[in-house]
């Protein structure tokens, strides 16, 4: 998590300065923004970490920024901090995927625990997304006929004999054998079990 960043978004300069200083003392890299729009303009999706986000900002509040991030598929985890957020706001934030909603004043240790949890979530989400993209890229290598056979095997993992596949798709078992070998080669796997595991990553 050494490259992960805490993106602090708060319109109050004193809060930004105090939290930035405290978190840096604890070893975190912090980048602070005075508005939601400033964060959106600067953030790049490849940057790992989390967003520590004030709820009650002018122009665009924290919930509105969270909604825009979700719409834009910016999946970096969000931690809300607020001096006046109520139960409805907390519920809305959590339903939209927030890690937590901390009411000011809060203990720094509580924020640190949230940040560490958010970092772990971000890295895990990125790992899953990377595996899904890799699986989709492998499926993209297949011809339409190979994809048809692969799909049949994925949907019928207990019935993958070449004769059965050939009968279902109206092709010869020998042709199925040829395509099966090409499927395994192109997808860099050695068995139907691995094919099914890959399909679960694509379809999850």
C-alpha cells in the first residue's frame, strides 16, 4: 500500500491543514482539495488509495460527488467526515458504497483505521478488476465457433465430451477436438475446470 494516497476533500482550510499534518505524521501520503470539482479535475483512475470526503461542502456536497464518482465508475473507496450529517445522509452514503461515515469531532485513530481498511478494499477491488479484464481479453481471442464451444462447456461442465458437444452444436467430434485444443491454447489454460473458473471472473 506504499503508493496509496489519501485524497482529502474539504472546503475548510483549517480542517485540510490539520488532518493533512496528522495523517502525514502517521506515514500517509495526503493530497488535499478545497472542493469536489477540484478533486474531479485532478484525479486519475490509476491512482490508488481512498477519498476522505467532507459531506457539507458548497456547490457540490459529498453525496453529490460520490454519485458522480459512481456514475463515472471511479471506484476508489470513500470515507465521509461530517459535522452535521444525519442518519438519512449516512444511510445514503453507505448504500452507495462508502467505507464509513465519521461524525466530527472524531478520533484520529478511528479515521486511520478507516483509511487502512479503505486501502485494503481498493487494492482488492483493483486485483479483481484486473483478473476480470485479463479473462475478458482471453475470451476475446476466440473465433465465434470457438466461443460457442467454450460457452457450451462453461454452461455444461459435467457434459463436455466431444461427442456430446458435437451432437449439441451439430458438428463432428473431431472438429470439436480441434477447436477444444485451440480454445485451451488461446486462453492459456489446461482444462475445462480452468475454463469454468475464468468464466466466473468474466460473468461475476
